C-alpha cells in the first residue's frame, strides 16, 4: 500500500509534530506500507523526506495547472529505480494541513485540493483529512473548493465545533464530516539531556503570526501585551526563558523582547519532540504558537494562550480551561488574576490535575479517530 502524506512538513514545528504523530500510528497499523510526499523546498525538502524513507511524488503545479500527470507516462521500471511515485500509484492520501483551508490563507489551498481530489477519486484513491481547523469561507472560490472536497473525500475531521460549523454552513450536514481533537496529543516528548530543568521555570513561546496575520491595531498590541505578562513574572521572581517554536521571525521576536527585558534566555531546538519534552518540565507556559499550547495542555502544564484565530479559543474549550485564553481587552486586574493561576502553587497544581484528566479523555477521542481512519483505509 502506498500512502501519500500531504501538508505535514519540516519547517513548521507543529506540522512536523503532526507528521511524526500520524506516521507512528500508520506504521504501527500497516508496517508494510510505503509512504510518499510531494516535494517542496521550504516545507518538504529532499534530505528530510529521504531521512524518513519517503518515495518522491512527481508533482508540479504552475499557474493553477497540475503537470504531475507526466509521471503517469513514465515506465514502471524507471519510477521504481529512482523511487518516484505518480498519482496512479497511490492508494491513500492523508491530509494533515492543520490550518490551510480558510479565507485567511487565500483561495489557492482550497482550489488545489479540490482539483486534486477529483483526479484521485478517478483512480479510486481514498482521501482522508485528519483533524484540522477549517474556515471561515466567504469567497466564491473557497466555497466552491470546499464543496468539491467534501463531495469527494472519504473522511474529514474538523478539529473543533467552530470548524465543523464553518463546513456544514456551506455543504450541510454530512456523514463524511466528523469532529476529533488535535492528534499530536498521543505523541510523547523527549527532554533534551542538555536542558536545564531548574524548578520554577516559565516558558514564553512567541509567534510572529500575531503580528503579520492580525489587523494593524491588534498587531501593535502584541509586543506590549506580552511584555506586561513577562514583567509580572519577573516581579514575582520567576525564572523565565523564551522557546523558539518556529523559524527566524519568531527568533528575532524573542531577541527583541529578551534585550528589552534584561537578556532573558532563549532556547532554540530543532527537534519538535524535544520541544514538546522541554514544555513537559515547565511550571507554566505562555504561548502564541498553537502546537506549543497543545503540547503544554495535553501534558498537564498550566498554559495561557494568545491567539489569532478561532482554533485557539476552541483548544482551550477542549481542555475545559477557557480562562487560560488571554485577550488584549483585559484590564490589569484580569491579567493578574489569570497569571496568578500559573504563579500560585496551589492553583497551579489544581489546574495540572484538571488538564491531565481532560487530556485522557481527548486522547481516547484521538484513538477513536484513528479507528475510523483504519476502517476507511481497510474498506470496512
């Protein structure tokens, strides 16, 4: 069986976490399966694909036209010799976009998948969209694209109720669309040997998307707001460090804040499993990267979040900790009340136990999701 993995990659650490999580479950169930991935210089570079044993999908889009059909014309021995795969060779497509099919990312993603999925179904390829955020949809192109995707997909998981509502608003109730939580909650982290685990450390995970994806007014609020949170922790003599969860933009943001606030330590780690391990030994997390918050909450770490889309609010609802979500409209008293949940030992312990209990429930939902995925793949 040949399985194509879509949209999970290596530059975005959340996407890489999803890649490792889905690979572990698919390889556990189908040890003889082979995997392929389309090339992308930024998110799916050749050397990374080779490390995981991926076959190379012949994939070329130019000006909205897919020229990947050329791969179907190549002789079998040539493709086998060079580890190449074309659409006709693929039995199952697994999409783990995270957050791509939405008005906020333009029309290309929806239209590209809509075009691809019709071609796959002609080959009787099974198509599954793993839990991710969807919507909103306003433009004709995105509405059209999502209608085609829902029409042809075998199984679609919205990550939460808001995404589910965005989908059924344009396609109606559909047995193909279900709800399941972020599935990286099943993946364990690794604490690096060289990470200093002093007690009382609080982790700050900045996110440049809070500036470039927000409105101009909200973008101007982010750094001052984050500064207020850090100053509160400093005033309470808490040890703080920045954890870079993504690339250079996040690192530069951490540098800017670190310099302004007294040269706070910055930790850079490329392995997403080690990033998750680092978060597991913190006393608290203040984050804006979605998967840093998933990693914190799913491991019982009291976490406060600042987000730029509906997926953040829904995540904290999933963990029954909506008070952990912060917003710029809060006054000083409200901010201090939320921060005290992390800082005060008793409340910190209460929240830990609550999150761990909720995490077990969500992990069970993820296991149920995988059983549904297996049933579709196996034609049950």
